[in-house]
């Protein structure tokens, strides 16, 4: 076994998976914030997983330029360290928030061969599915690997109380499936990034 | 192709992807066949960081 491979496998055992949750909207009164906090709390319960809520509202990214020219160091560092991402994505007029894409576009190499799962949020009955479907090809172009489970929070205004407490416990089991799949993919891709050569 | 060494760990990194970066205004390295800069992605098995560089074949 080569030294780098041995070192890699040893470190892989020691390093927790880092899976940040990106809250993908800046709007006032956003119900997605409850979802993002719930999802972050559920990931925090997982052994071997470190998580962090990244609120795109907190990122001082200019809007008069684009891409890697306006990268925000703290966000890029978190993205570099990440093994996978969760994107909490509300559906606005059948689409994903423009600010979410603006923020995602500020990185590239940080995403390559990393897992991503989307948690859709909507006021209506479809759980953000249309925004999810539109976001998938964007994530693919960024170099991310999408999983086949989604989170879907329908009628989100009824899913939480005013303090953000979850009212419908079915979401716990549904999110469990999503998390297991994302964690599995994060492990596989970390192994691949660090050990499987392209050539 | 020369191996990339992790600047933090000093160990050999794993070359696992090529990616076209269309946003780089580095006309010297733009590959005419792809319309952007072809970059190699290398990840360190020690710390997990990924570094990229322009694909050697396109230089």
C-alpha cells in the first residue's frame, strides 16, 4: 500500500464528515429558516458528522459582479472543508431563489465530486419539487453529485409553530432516509476523491 | 503528468477530476476544444483539501 493511501485511510477514520446546511433564501419572514434549523439539528445528532448552518443572508457577497471574483473567504473555506452539502431551497414562483444561485456560483473547485441533497420548501402541496428539479442541473454543472432522496416540506406554514418547533413528526422519519443516503454518498465520494485516480 | 503535493501535508494528492472553468479570464490557458480552462482537481488523502491547476496537456 502506498504511503499516501495508508495516510488517507487512517485520516478518513479520524475526520468527521462535514455537512453544512445552506439556507438558500434571504427573504424576510422566510419559513425556510425553520426547516434549515430543523435539518441542521437532525444532522448534529449523527455520530461522525459535523454540521453548520450557513445562512446566505449573512454572506456579504456583492450583487454587481459574479462567480469566483466575489467569493467570500469564510464560505469558500467551509465549502472546501465540506464532504457534502444540504441546500434548503424554497420554491418561489416555480423556481429557486436567484440569490441562492448567485451564492453557489462563487465557488467551483470546492464542490468537485462532493455530495449534495436538496430540501425543498413550499407553501403549497408539492414540497418545492419544481424548484428542486430546476436546481439539479445547476448543481451538476458545479461538479456536485446529487442524491436520489429529497426533503419536501409542503404547506410549510403548517409544519412548524411560531417558535420553529416541528408539528408534524412524519418529517423526522422522512429526513432520516435523506440523511442516510447523503452520508453514504459523502463517505463514498470522500474515498473516491482521496484514493481513486482518474487515470 | 507530475504529481501534485499537498502544500499542508506534504503528501501526494489524488488526481480525480477534470473540470472546465468558463469563468476564468485567463486567455492564455483557454483550451480551444472546450471553450474554457481545463483544470485538474487533486485531493489530499491527509487533510481532504482539493487543489486545482490548469491541465498540463492544455498548456
